[in-house]
C-alpha cells in the first residue's frame, strides 16, 4: 500500500525546552514526531490510529504543565498523547470516540477562561465547539464535551480565529467559492444549533458557478486581519470585512501559512501549489496598493505543505516543509529573505563581503566544495 502523508504541523511538544517539533500523520494511521535535523522520527505512535486528518497541541491542564498532542481521525476518534515520556513508541493517554468525517481543527480560548476549547470542522457542513471537562485533579484524565454546533450551507474548508478591537475572539470558517463565515457564540448558546453568518465573499470569476467552486482556506493574522486563498489561485487580505488587496496566481493554491522570513517581527504569507511553486507575499501593501511577491520553485509535486518555526541547533528558525507524492519529507531550514525586490548581483557583493567571498569559492574545482558553498550561501550554515 502506498503511504500518503495527509497531515503535518509544526508544534511545541516539550514543555521545559522552548524548541518546536514537526508532527506528521499518514493514511495508515501512524503518527510521527521529528525534532532537530535528524531524518529519524523522535516519537512514533504504537498502534494504527486510523486515517489521521487533524493534529494540534494544547495545554489542557495548566496546573500540571503538560502539552498534550491531539489527533483526530476520519473514523471519529480523538487521541491525546503525552510526548514527554522517554519511550520512542508512545501510546495515547486518552482515547475518546467522537463523530466521524472531521477535516480541520484548532484550539483557542474563546471564552477567556484560560482553558482552550476545541473547534472542529466536519465534511457534513458543520462546525462543532467542544469544552474540556477534566477528570481527577491528580491525574491527566478528562473528555471533550460538545457545546454548540454551527450549521453551514456549504462544505467547510478550514477554520481560523482573529482577535477583534474589543479583544474578543471571532471564529471564522471558509467555504468553497471564497465564502467566509463568522461563527457567532456566547454562553447562552450552549447545547444549541446556530447558523453561520456570512462575513465576506471573495469576488472571483468562478464564485457563481456551483459546479466548479474552488476550495478555500483561511488564516487569521494580527490586527484583526485574515488571509484567504482559493484553489483557483486567488489570494486576498481582509480587514473588518473589507478587501485590502487581492492578487491572482495561475496555480492551484493550498497550504496557506504565515512565517517571519525577514526577521522583522511580523509574518509574511506563504502559500504552495501542487506543482511545487511556493509564493511568499508581504501582506503590507505598497504606496500604489500593490504587494511584493517572491517565488520559490520546488522541483516536485507537493502532497502537503506547511511553514513554521522549527527547533534546530538550540533555537527556533523559520522553515518550510514539503511532503511529496513519492513519500519524501523535505524540510528547508533557516528560510530568510533579505529583501522582496530585485537587486543585481554586483550590488549585493558590494554590500555583503561574505557573499563575495562565497562566490569566489564557487570557482574551486572540487565538486564537493562547490556544493557545500552553495548550501552555506542559501541556508546560512557557514564553514568558511
């Protein structure tokens, strides 16, 4: 059977060390966690869990200081793992039967009780919110209790959240065709069914064609903004229900993520395509309301993509991660862009003497030396 890597995310597992790991699951039901630069898994689930569709992590018991990894399968089971054990093979700490056909999830404290709630989007056009009900005070036990269900008119793409001006949390869900739904909730709605409210509709030329409505992803950003990407190549930044800018790529987009690629303390948008093209977009518009875009060409078809800060060499560095249809996981570390505009190589070498020195080394005859030099120039691991 061909393994398909269906879910991957960058997470913070080890509570005492502030370094992030990579969690990844496949359709055979195996969960892997990778750390540092080794290509061998750091942790692996003991049993076949089922078709893994969602992975996330949260501190469910702040009094115990434990980060629990939560895995949801398409069959409807919720597994929770404590990965701070020393064993390589890990078994779930908690197993809870739930509803099938989940496709996206997130943890967020929607009611400011300092305990995260679980929000799950399902393929049957609904989103459910669960609250954590702890068990014995001295034991890491408990269960998720359903609180409210939102019924939507279309298929759920992804779910996200943003903090509004009054510091409240707004939940958002994307639907096919660029439709964004606001998920309203308060304490009075417990154990009820609520209809989602249309927050925004992207102006795409395919929006009114029911047969080919493109799938849509949403990503919450800072300052009450969120980004929307559609499978037919539309990328848009929204604030307060209004479009700040929009651009179109002749690619099928997926894997919308945010990453600080310039060390400027703010996120840049990253989105991949099935063909391997990855676009880095500065969300801040220029003076003429355009935007700077950089493209990275990955030479294989992409099955899954994510970006985040990953622990390497004692620090978290910006990384982009691809999973290919040939069952390879490729992590590109220390991804940084000095600028988002074009500049000539001669101007660069005048500004950066290290670059000039490295380019001189490319003239050496040794193939190994040239390969090492290129690696140093691209990813910043210097040996010269």
